[in-house]
């Protein structure tokens, strides 16, 4: 995929502001109104001082003007508050829209893409990088329009008062955006490097936290600490580079704005004293009015310079967002036919091949920095048939292709060959309709922070009685009895207030909640003790006979209950048949079973 350029990212960002057009227009109108009120306020204040000094007006006679100034200050304050509110709403609209696009894209691409990177990296994109769009939409875009409109209005007011001051304004104003752009070019690159470092640090930190027990077990905590220190230092350096450019930009903008204001002040003062005669006569009112106007003439440009870094951050964040959104979807997974609900699920696979491109890297540098890659065959010409309602065990060594096979059947892998489901090709079937017929249970149950009902229903509008029935079939009524509020009891994220066995049975209840045609189990008892394993196996025995069950397992006691065994080795199907037939006639199956028996004996001895 081609590298996303800054121009492409910026143009894409401008397209995404459509949901926020109303709020942006309201922010722009309030900004222009605030600028007009500021001009009126400067005029009233200058007129008030002129009358007080030059016309000997008594202070009591200026009370009306003072109230006018107070009213204008309050009105401008309300405009500023309104700009903040409308700007926030505009940014929120864009952030919600972009996050929805990201989540929809990840849902389409599937869990295999998510597994390519640490969870912390995806979190950094969906949370931190999307948040960086807020300031761009809420502040930079309205300020970009105001930076042209308000100075233009002030020029129209200043030229009739003094054409020289108008020329000074007109000549010096472009200096601020020119230097702002020069500094901003460096800021965009620095922000890009900073986001990359943040993404790597987020993924690294989350992975190490999740694997803390494993690191302690293998005594690698010191090494992980050094890696974390190095990653944190890299992020600190890149963050300080961004801040250095931000302070440099502010210094440059303030310098040119201050010089320009000083030139205006010197000209007005010398003209008022009679040392400069060209440019017309300058009264006290004119001098004060233009002098009060000068700082606010440059203020929109200075604010634009301040918010220009919001643009640099947003563009840098957008580049990675856009790369994800432009990732191609699998061509062969765009079928339009609905799955034939009600038909017996007969799975026929013929010459199934699945391959993946492996990027070659070195341990010292990230793999994505290397262009060398090669194709690796994950599944090699698999052919088999699974009859409706069969209990099928998928076995093999680690890396044999077991998980790849079930992921391919769920439509997450691109493949070559034929997969026919209930008489209809998977390539012609709409994946959403097919996946509605599938339930899946893995080794590590997913428990979210929510009630027991939320964890079982998982967003599906089902009655509570149905959840209780699913929990009963999953042998989980003892869990319900121990929780203080029943189905309304709050479960902690990752099952913090449940044992591993209890969490697995909650996940199993989620899988059994609605009738499905295919249940896929990825070593559901691998991490369980004997008691929990017995309860899960008892629950699996209650699965309806018309539901086909595919189970990845390494447990001998589960193989005897299977109708069919698929033995994979290095992506190839080396044995296919019933356990009794394979035990008598398949040498690869016999060798694998003997190896499993030795491993289970070793584990029991070690536990004793």
C-alpha cells in the first residue's frame, strides 16, 4: 500500500467535517460577531478618552459610555463561550464519525488484522490519535476563516482613519503566516514521529502488563524493564522535539506581531507630536482607536499560528488512520447471497489453500522497515467433508494450521479452493448472514465491565429468562448463586471477580444463548482445573444434536467422544476419520496420540 502524503491526509480531513458544518458555521458567525464588537468597543473607549482629555468632559457624563463598554465586554465573553461550545460540538461530531469508521473497518477486516499489532497500538489509534482531530476541527478550521475575515474588516475600518496605518497592517500581516508555515513544516514531521513512538509505547506497555506473570515466571522482568525505559525515553525525546518547535513557533509569531504593533505606535506617536506630516492629521481619538485596534488586528493571525500545531498533529494522526481505512478488503469475501437458514449444515472443503505474506525483518529493527517478504503457505490443499450435527476434533501440533482452518471457515482468511456450506459456496455467501449461524468459544474468555446479563447477552436484545436458561445449560447456576445481585451483579473487566473456570462458563453461556448451526471451540478447557473442565464438558454435552461442533483440542479424553478427527501437520491434512478407525489404521494419528499421552503423564507427575 502506498504511503499516505500530508496533502492526502489533509484533504481527507476536510471531507470528514461534513457532519459538523452547522456547528462550524455557528462558531464562525460568533467569531465574526466578536470581532465586530471588538472594533465597536475600541471606538467607544477611544471616543471616551478623547472627550475626557481633549473636550474636558466631566466623568459623570461618561457613565453611558462606560456601561456600553461593559455591555460590549459581556457580549464578547458570551461570543467566546459560544465559540468554545460550538467548536467542541463540531469536534465531537467528527470524532464520533471517524471512530465509527475505524470500528466498522476493523469489524470488516476481522480479528486476524487486529492480531497483527498489539492491542495498545489499536487503542492509540482509536483513542489518542482520533482525539487529536478535536483541536483541528474546533479551533484551527474556524480560526483559519477568521484570520482572513476579521483583519479584512479591520483594514476597511483603518484605511479611512489613516492610510499609512492601513498599509503597515497590510504589509506586515503576511509575515506571520509565512513564518508559521516554515516552522509548521518541521512540526508535522516531528508530530508524525511522536505518534509512531506513542503507538509503539502503548502496545509495548499493554502487552507487558498483560504478560507480567509470564515475565516473572521466566525471570525476564529486568529485561522488560530496560525495554520499557528505552521506549519511554524515545517517546520523551520525540515529545520534547514537538514542544521545542511549538515554543519556537510562538516566539516567532509574537516577535513579528510585537514589531508590527511597535511600528504602528511609533508612527502614530510621531504624527501626533507633529514630527511626521504625511499620512494626514491624527487626532487623539484616531491614534487611540488605531492603537487599540493594532493588537487585535494581529490576534487572529497569532491564534492561527498557535492552532497551526493542531493541524500538524491532526494531519500526522490522520495518516495512520487513513492507512487503516484504505486497507483493501478481501475480494472473495463480498458475496451477496444470504446463508440458507434451515438447511442442514454440510461443510465440503476441496483443495483449500491459505497463504500469508511474511515480512522479513531483524530483531534489532522493526519488520515494517524492511521491504523483503515471502509467501508462507498456512494450509496446503485440504479436502474433507463434515456432515450435519457432527462432533469434529481438529488436532495437531502448534503451528499446524488448526486456528487458520477455523478462521478461514469463519471468513477471516482469503483462500484458494472451494468451501461449500449447506450447498452454497462461502465466496458467494454474505459473511454477516453466515456468522449469525456461528458461535465461538476460545481459550481465554472475554469478560467486559458490566453486569452478568450484559456479559451473556453481549448487546443482543434477549429476555432475562433466555440468559438464565443459557447459564443453566453452561453449568453456571452456582455462579449466579454466589453473586450478590444475580444477573444484575457487575463483573470486573477480564473477570477480575471470577475464577478462570467461572469466566469460561459465562463465555460458554454467551455462545449457547441463541441457536446456531456451527459451534467452534478453540481449546475451551486448556486453562481449567479438573473440576471446571468437567463442568464445561458437561455443558458441551447438552449442545443440540443438529448443531455441528468443531473443537480444537489437545485432551485425550475429548477425542473419544468425537465423530470425526482432522489431524493437521504443517498445514496438511494427514489423517481424517473416526477415532476408532484412525486408531487402527493411521500411523500419524497413533504417533500423535502417544505423544499427547506422554505429555499428559508428564503434567500429572509435575503437578503431583
